[in-house]
């Protein structure tokens, strides 16, 4: 019997090739997206869950209870780990980290060539690292080698890349053109799903020798330091947190800070999805984004199932005679039901095979698109089991209604061609609801796509408050400030150079120096934090940042802790100064230095446009200069770039040449927004495709049902246009209802999303009109094509049985 079911199913597919193909493709698209989303969720929830002691590993974090909100931080003052080790023996192990950082590395490779490059993922840690975390040492010294300074472990990837088959152990690697590190071992390359994505492990004593005072007693410096603690079995975590807090209170900290700060233990399993701590060593995926992926996958799969139901029941009238004959010959309703369920299962399984291939293509494209955060999606055995379970569930729920409809025909009605909308071929109102639901989702995605595209275009074109046209930057080694005047003079003499400025960073940079500030002698204002820029006296003119009042800086400072500074208007408002004249001459305390306000500059964006204007301080501090900004007379050509590098080599023949077009660097700030835009566009295309299939199914259903009526109308002289008008009015009404349902939801969702941006477009009716126009044009084309075929068909075919 089962074999017979499959044979009949294959015959039915051959007989109805077009419908079968649409069913398979529609389901394949929905299933592929569902597999893709499952793979993402599986990957995002797998971070660091492969450590054998994962349930006992905690990151030490701090909560600062400010006047207006709580500030969460995963980075800590540098003496924290040593204090825990001294005063809190309750933990089995404490692992201290600095980084992972980007550092400059130079070495002699396997071919004897000298190489210098900037390497990401350099992690400084101590000898407890390998005891707590499950990163395997493949070759070389045990983990306690990290007790000594100037020791480094390479990952297998790095060792193979630079040394090939040669054993790198014992080789020397130079760090930042300063200290030689001895390669003492090779570590297995860590998987991408870790919050410590290192490429090299350097002993923490190396960092301690570089910054001895910071580790000893500097409780005010939090740069890239963190620590993990291994708790005992069945530990009382709240009690450990209380002891940690008490231990930290014993150290020399400001009384007010001590009262406002608390120390917490964050489970290892929560690090990757807890967006409160935006200073982790890897990217953070908020739980809300995970649920958004789940919702998108469910909506696409649901749309594919609706499309399947529409197309399947559209065949009901065509298969009515088959059902009638088989019932007359003795087939039971249950047998017909399972026959149709088997057909549907076969369609789903074929769709799943295609979906597995489509899903792999999606994964490959997604991994490529997200190279910035080194995404690493792949299928695993659990994905295959999920695919099998998903196929069975989808076959049951998507096939139940069509199977009941098809198996429920009365043989007399079926054989006399009396099957109609009220006698078992499906309820027209239900089918309308299905199409409205599909196109409501399509309109929702289209509206979101149009608005997101407009917002991204707005952000890319909005004035940032400074001029970055034709600007390129060159980064120089530490200590380059001593040669910077000579270097700047050499570049300024080039015919292709318009202007030059020495600085630490550009006005909008990924590398930022931020510090608290308050009026000298007055009370500290909680939450005030300024972006500090260091540059020469040409900096403001170079970037076209207008000096509104006062004077420009002189290329000197008062002493090592006192500087002339220029502040922006945003900073004035935070300190309560109402005029420029009121600010000029005032002194600002920035904790480690003091500044005298000598001028006020216009506001400009120091961060991407999501964040809005921030307080900014500009000052001259020449020993911070390690970057040269060059404005070219035209866009950089290969010859110009080659000459820029050749000039660099005159001063640093063997160092790393780091060249960046500022316009490209600014675009890097919008990686996540561009990713969201691409995802929404992709979902919109899928929803349009599935919606079109569903609409095709409904039109086919209606034309089959009304074939006799159309034939009669044509015999009595009805024109093709009049018949098309009958269908057009029906579907226009459905499209309008779908749009009315989708528009308010889209407006609400986009309003929520827009709240993340300090600068945003107004959501006007024009975006909705554009989205509806696209949706309506697609629907009109689908309806028009299928209706035209029905309107131009020979009426004899539909009336020959009368």
C-alpha cells in the first residue's frame, strides 16, 4: 500500500508539473530560511559552551550606580586581579587578561624573509589560562611558561602561515618594534565561537613590565583589562559577590565611588548575549536580535506554508474527478487522506533537499558578508536532525488542510462536476485571509526595506561637521612624533598634496580617547565624558572645523599636566555655560590633566551618526602624534599611493605601512546597519516571491472554479478586458486590505528602530506609497498573467460537458 502511495504521488507530480514545481520551490525557500535561522541561533548560543568547566567560570564585572543610570563594565582597573588573588582565596583560580589587542609584529618567516604586519587577536594572560579554559597546547612548553615575561604562544594557524612546516618554537618575534618574544609553544587555533578570539598569547608579565605602575596601584585606569574567576563546586555566588565587593572597598578609592560601585560575577554563558557590557573581547549579539531572527524565520516559513496551502487547494477542482472515481471503486476517505499526505510529504522532502543546498549557499554568503566579525556558520548533525523533524512537522501542518479538502469530496458531486466553493474545495473567505496574510507580510517587509534604505542613504550623505573629502591617513610607529615635523614637511612638498595635519586620530575614529571632565574646583558631574582629540594648529583648518570664538592653539603646552584647550559648543551646554565668553578662560579638570579654555569650536561628530553630538576637547600634545592626515588634490590613484609609501619608506624602511582612505574608514562604522539592510532586502525579495506564488495559487483556484462562468460570458460576447476587470477588482481589494494591515505595524517597528539613531529621517507617507506601488505592481502582473490566460481560453473547453 505504501509503495502504491508513492507511485501515485509521482504520477500526480508528472501530471501537474507547474504546480508541483511551485510547491517545491516555495517550500524549499521557506525551509532554507528556517534552517539558516536555526544555524545562526545554534552558533550564537554555542559561545564558550565547550569548556568543561563552563558552569563554574565567571567574568568579574562592575556596576556603577550613577545619578541617572547604572553603568555596566566588563573591563576593570588593572590591580583588580592581584587584589582578588591576595584577599579572596575562595576562588580556585583567577585568570587575568589584557586584550585581545591589535599590535604590530615583525618576524623572519620560514623563507628567511623579514615580515612586519599588524596582527589582531593578541591576548596577554597568565599561567592559569590553560588550567581554566580548554585551549589545547599542541606542542611546546606547558602553560606555566606564561609566568615569565617575553614568552609567546602562536596558534596553529599563525605558525603555519608564517613558518610553514618549520618548527617555530625557539624563534623570536618582535612586538611593536620593541621587545623580542620567544615562541615557546603552539596552541590549537580557537574556534570562532569564543569570547577570547586570540591569534597569539603573550605572557602577562610582558605587559606588567611595560606598565608597572598601572598594575601596582592605578585604580583609575581601565583600558582593556578583565579577569575570569573559577568558582568552587556548588559555590554561593551572591556570597562570593559580597566578599568581592568588600575586598575592593578595602583599597584606596574615592569614598563616593566606593559607595556607588559594586562587583558582580557574570556567568561565562551570558557574556556573548549580554549587550550591557559593550566592552567585550568579541562582538555581542543581543538576545533581542536572536528573537528577531526567530521571528523572521517563522514568518517566512509560515508564508511558505500558506503559499503551499493556496497552491494545493487550487488543484482541488482539477483532481475532483480522480477522487470521485477512486471513491466509487472503493477507496476509503482515510486511504485518500493518507495518499494526499504522502504526496505532500514527498513534496516537503524534495523541498528539504533543495533547502539544505540553498541554506548552505546562504550560510556561505553570510560568512563572507560578515568577515568583519569572523562569522563561522556551518551545518552540524543537529541541523540535519532538525531538518528531518522540520520536514515532518511542516508536512503535517501544511498538508493537513489540503488533504482533508481533497479526500472529502462526495463522489456524485465530483463525477458530475458539481464541486464548488461551498462543497469541499476550500472556503473562499479562508483563502482570501491566507492571501491577505501573505501580502501583509510582503508589504511589511517592503515598507521596512524602503525606510531602512532611506535612513542609510541619509546617514551616508549627512554632513558630519568636518570635511573628509580626499583625505587619507598614514599611521606611524611609536615614537614617530620626534620625526613628525620632518615627515609632514616631506609630504607637504609633493605636487599631489593639498594640505597636511599631524594628529593622534581623525575627528571620527574607531580609536578614541575619552575622559571625564568638570569645572576645576567644582563638584564632579556624573556621566560627563568628553572625546579628547590631539592635533597640531592646522587640525581645525584641515578638517574645516570652524573656530567660533577665542584663538587657536599654539604648538606648545603650559607644562606636563596643564594645557590650552578648545572645546565644542556641546561641552559648554553640559557645564552650564551659556555664552562662549563665559567659557573662555575657565579651567577644566580632566582627572589626569587640567586644561584652560582658549577657544570654542563648532560641533562635529566624534562618533557615527547613531550616537549624536558628544562633548569634545581639542588640545596640542605632540608626544601623542602618530598619524599624518593628507588631503590630496584628487582621489588617490595607484601611482600616488605608491609614492606615499615610498616617502614613508624614506623614514621607516622596514616598518609597517598603514594607509587608510578616511571615507572608507567612516563607512566601516555602519557595518551592522548595512547588514540589517541586506537582510531585510533579502527577506523582502523572498516574501514577494512567496506572496506572488500564493496569489498565483488563488487566481488559479478562482479561474478553475469560474471556468464555466467565464465561458458563458465569452459566448455572450464579453470582452477580455471586462473579464480581467472582474478579477482585478477582487485582488485590488485584497491588496488594499493587506496594505492597511501592514502599514501601521511597519510604522511602529520602524519608529522603534529609528530611536537608536540620534539623526534620523521623518517617516512620511511617501515611503508607504513607494512600497505599496512595488507590491501592487507585482500583484497586478501576477493576476494579469493568470487572468489573461483564463480570459483568452477557448470557452468550448469549459462548456463541453454541459
